[in-house]
């Protein structure tokens, strides 16, 4: 008898019974074997803005007291994740970016979360206005060291609209059956290293905006690998990035007097505008 699995549905939308919530529940119905679906509405969490103090990188406790530790525990205790987010304006919901800004805190869980399967779902109303939403969810999965089984973009803006198209229900069934599969589901062509669909053009090469790998296209439009970048989503990437960040402390200590001398003349320039106090 197979052990019952725990699947965490991370709903990045404040809308109750909206497309994100409904699609995650429909997808879970088609996951083979015994599993429990636990739902977490990220917009209900208190995730405070990063202060850039680097305490977490230096092995110290984060000074911010909020729901980040709670979120980390929910991810650690899950066997797989379903992450669904709406597009409001040229990207995924801002809560995803707020979590990414605190992403260093999740590095200590890299070994435990590595290779957990996840499926990423973006909901948009106008395809041309989807912006960087797919890249943002891929970045989140990378920080958490999750194994992206599929990343899909669905047009559904009205509450419950995702249920109107049979193809969406068929997709949910296909994704559910695929969640714990050893083979990744084929999706839109993107970076041949990390799958990101957003690139920069530099001379004759395309540079991935997520892993910074470079590639070109053949006559049929197929990507040809040229130079790999960061191994986003791997434990080795976490260790490499952490080592670089810690090295920055030594670099700062070596030049801090010079930096202080350069910056002090700017201290009293301009007048700061004070925001009104919240009621």
C-alpha cells in the first residue's frame, strides 16, 4: 500500500472560489493514489518587506516576525506543490515577489525541498498583458528548489470562468495525472536549461532572464545550447549563491571606509516627504 501524500495548494489570490482555487482543486482530484490537499491562501499571510540586513545569509535570525516561518514549515511538510496565481498588471500577484525578496530564508530548506514536484499555473485576462508572470513563478519554484513538472498559462479572468472550457478541465486531469510522473510534461519552448520563456537579445545570442544561460535558434526555431548559466532550482545553486553572498561581507569590510567617504556628502541632500500616519 502506497503512503498517503500531502499536496500543498498555494493560492496567490484573495478571491474566494476564484479560478486559482477552483483549478487547483480540480487538478488535485486527478492525482493518482491517496493524497491530502492542504490549501494556503498566500494573500492572507503577513509577509513583511525584506530590510536587506543579510542576517539570514550570515547565519543569524531574521529580525522580522511574521508568517515566513509558518510558510516554510508548510512547504517542508508537503510532498508536492500546486502554485496558482492571477495576473493583475504585467506579472504575477505582488505577494509572490514579496516572498522572493525573503527567498534567502528558504535556502536552509534546500535539501529537504529538493526534487519535490510542483505545477505552476498563471491566470490572465489578456495574453499580451501577461508580462513576466510565468518567469516570476518559475523563480519562486527555483528559490524553493522544486522540480517544475509543468508551467501553464490559462485565460480566465471572471470568477469561475476556468470551468467554462472543457479543454481546461482536460488539462487539469492531465496535469493531475502527471504530478508525480518521472517525465516532465512538454510545454511552451523556452530556455533549454531552465524552461523560462523570457529572454534578452545580445548580439546573436538569446540570454535567459532567469538562469542567464545563452543559446541560439536553428533554422526551425529550435534552441541550440551555447553556455549554461546558474543551475536555478538545484541545491548546488543554493550553495553557490550563498557562498557568493557571504563573500560580499568580506568585500564590504575591506572597502567600507572608502564607501563611507564617498557616500557621506549625499546624506543631507533633498527633503524627505513624510507619509501620513495610518489611522
